C-alpha cells in the first residue's frame, strides 16, 4: 500500500500545496463551493531511466521465451517501451526491440527527417523507399542481429496483412506471439504508474461529485456528461462519461432511448480520465431524489459483491477466483445463475489502455501479482426496470488490494466517502 503522505511526492510526483489539493488527497470533501483547481500541473512525466528499466525487462523476457526480437507498430505497446507513438497506416512503420542493441526503427524514407526529430539520438533508423519492401528491411535487421532465421515476436497491434507480408518477404523468420513480452511487462505497474492512476481515479470521482451537485429535473444524459467533462477540465485533464437514466441503466453500456431526468430515476455514470496516459475507470449509480427501499437493497447487494472481490484479491490468487467471489454474492441474493443479471466479467486490467490484460473472468487462472491493476465493477441489470453497477479500480498490494483514488461508495446516496 502507498501511504497517503508518501503519495504526495512519490516517484517525483509533486503538486501545488493549495488547501484544496490537501483536502483532495486527504479524501476530505470541500465544505463550501470553491473553484476546482488544476491538480496535474506539477505532475512529472516518466523519465529516461523508466524506459531503460522497461527495455531491460523486455530483454529478459525475450531471452526467457527464446525470442530474438519484438516488432511493434504504433499504439500503446510502442508508447510503453519507447515513449513514442506513430500513426498506423498501410505503410509499415515500427520498431524492433532486441536482446543485443538499442531499438531499431523502420520508417518510410520520406518520413526520415520528421522522425529524426523524435527518435532518441543513438537509436538506429532504417528506411525504405516507396517501391521497396519494408518487410525485407525487418528481415535485414534480424539478419544483422545474428538471427536471420530466428524467432521474431509480433506485438498484438500488428495487423494481419503485415503478418502475411512478413511471412512472405521474411520467410526465414519464425513469427511468434509477442504477448509474453508486452503483457509480461505491462501487467505489473511501477510505483509511478500506480501514482498516476491513483490521481486519475481521484480526479474523476471529484468531477462526478461536482457534476452530481448540478442534477435537475428535465436534465438530459448528455447534459450531465457535459458537466462531468467540464469538471475534469477545471481540474486539468480531459475526461468524459456515459450517463444513463431510468430504464436505460439496465443496459450495461447504455441505450439509445432518449430520456430526461425525473424524481426517483436511477442514474448510472461510467467514465474516467488519464494522467500521463494512465487511465481511470469509475462507475457510480445513484438516484435523483430519495432512493426507494428496493433500490437501496439492490445497491447494497452490488456493493457487497464489490467488497467481496476486493477482499479476495491478493498475490497468488487466480484471476477467476476474484470474479467468483463477487458472483457468489450476487448469485446467493437470487440474481443468478451465472450471467443472468450480472451480465459481464467482474473486471479488466487498466493502465495505458482503458481495458487491457489481464482480466478478472471465469477460467482465467493467471495468478495475481503485486502491482497489477484492475477494475472491480459488479452489476445487476434487469431490462425494463433499471441496473446498478459500482466500479472502482484497485491495485494488488503485497497483502491484498487497495482502491485507487479512494473515495469509495458507502451507500446509494453516499457515492463518495
């Protein structure tokens, strides 16, 4: 667990010491209306040493899995390992991570001067002209690395047509799945990554709380979404949400039916933001007005399921046991079996992608490790009536799990404590 005081300066993160920020990090609600202040202006990004540590781990995993190189195209895997991203098109641009040298980049020749402005000095860049095969360039890189017939791992974002062209133009290479390296590195977060996500989740919860104070009869879901987006911007990030009212909350990802807010309506909001690219994902279910006893009772079942999942999460426990802990609470309450009302898996990994490996779902026997981060989002949905979902993200610690951003919901009318 990261102590709250440590979080203020953890791994280079620093914040302006305004009274509002102190209350925010102490999980205290403002007592009076005041302007929400920017909370990310002092956040320090990842540094060269962070990327060097990732590269070293990638090299170890390449060796452990008998792979000679890992080819990545634009996307969050490239961003994770290099700090750079590239536009993905039919023209091959990418990077070969390997066990012997610094990354080797492959780009169209006409992009060379542009990419030299971004690619770190010292990294080799190889180019190809429009009439040439970039896949042959990749084969040449592997040959020069001493592995002309070696095992080249492909990142999960590599497109199918690229796979087939590599197989054709680099026929001596054995093409293998790069997930053991990409997922092997990204699944366990560093202290800096966790701190980014801690702040992102807290920001979204404060944005929700600000927007919920603006609820009014006749409001449309997109107006609530607009208030949440505006609150995120005041805090210093781009964030959003998908609000649903009344019967639309029975659809886990919302309905297209247009509704306006009326007293007694259930409101479900699911959204988030990112700090330094690391995501939050938060869902709250409340009622406009006083919740009815049946609404409170359903909410309590879902909350017990969420708590049961968090208590089940600890190092060495398989992912599917965490899902099972939440599902048992809901099944025992009469909303089973299986996916009848709790219609989806318990949770997903989260980081540079809002949804990423690994997943808390039946049949996933992967064992939890400290530093893994997940959503914990049980729900009960009944079409024609309403749905309830509560979602917080958590990090696996040495002895259990900790909610990111704090401010857990304790009752249907107390969504942030």
